[in-house]
C-alpha cells in the first residue's frame, strides 16, 4: 500500500498538470470507488469545478476545488497519473476526470480497493487522523506523551492512522530499526529519550522515502528508489547492516514485521 512518501511523491508530480485545470467530464467504470455519491451525482457535482490546490493529509491526496474537496485514497493498489485524453489508458484504469485542456486524471486500481470522496470540506474525511509526523508543530515530547497514554505494542500503534497519519508497514519497520526499538515493545514503557529517538527515526525514514520518490516493491507503484535503501524491510534472513545478525520476520497484529533481534531487543525503558 502506498504510504506517506509515495503519496507525497504523487502529490508533487500531479500539482503542475492539475492545479488550475477545470473538470469538464467524468468516466467511471467502477462506481464502488465512490464514497456515498452515485456516479450521476458525482459527475453533476464535480462538473465545471477547477482544481485550486493539491495537498496531502496522511495517505489521502486532496484536490481543493472551487466549491468542494476531492479526496483520493489509493489503498492497496491504486495509482494516479495525468495523460492525454486520446492516449491508451493503463490497465485497470477505472476512474477518469477530463480536464478542459484535453488531458485526464486517471485512477488505476487493480484490486479496486481505492476510494474517491467528493465532499464540501476535506475535514469530513481526514478530521480524525492523527498528527502529521513531519509537521513542524509535532515534536518528540508530544510523541512521548501520546505513547505514554497508550499501552499498546509499538508496531500496531504506529500503524493506527488516528495515532499518527501516513505510516504503513515499510516506514514503521524502518523507523523502529533506526530507533533501536522492538516492534512489540509496549508504548507506555518508552522513556523520553527513547521517544525522542523514535521521533527522529520516523522523520529520517519518511524523509528518505520522499527523497527517493517512495518505494517500488511491485508492479503497482512505479518510479521509486527507496527499496534500494531498506535497512530491514523485506530483508529477512540477510545480515543486519549495523551488526551483522540475521534480520528476522515475524507477524505482529497480523502484519509481516522485519527487525534485527540484536539491535532491537525487547527490553524495558532505559534509565
């Protein structure tokens, strides 16, 4: 599933061809992409609206329109691109928004889990998300307070979008390795120093992902290079880049989880 760096990469790529463009047509081959609205309602409501801004919140791409907000969540297999309307579409392209200049915003989604929202205010959809881990206002002390308020294993807690927005399997595993924290460590047991290390690690892992245009680990998300810089993710059975111990893969909260058993020992908070 595309995570914060992959979504941020798409946002940056799509700003120039989308912002300022007016939507003059819609083609929906998979109506279940739509949240609440029928295809007819969606097409009538979005027609004639202009994209005024494009930004990201968590894993959502948010297109501010002249009257509404269009939000797209890529889920497991979604991808977005802008192409000339007369060009051949990628396989599994189910939703198209036609611009007045003849180009189309195309949403391809092989597994058809993606979602498209058209609402009056984006906060209706993203209002319950947790803080942005890269936001200037989010600091290590806030993270420590939030961790102490819970008593959950770190891995599933960091994946909880109401706790922090944008993290998924890849960057959670990478950040926990950088911070030297076991994925099953109880969040309430972290000291302030450990929370600070985790805060730094989250930002380091996510910024690396953005710098390398995200990770391309299968045919769904293309163009990223972060997979060439993985420290533990998908490296089970290979030597740890820090200590040489073999990276392990376990299942935590039904999610495949990669970690170094030497660098990320399951210990209590350090004094």
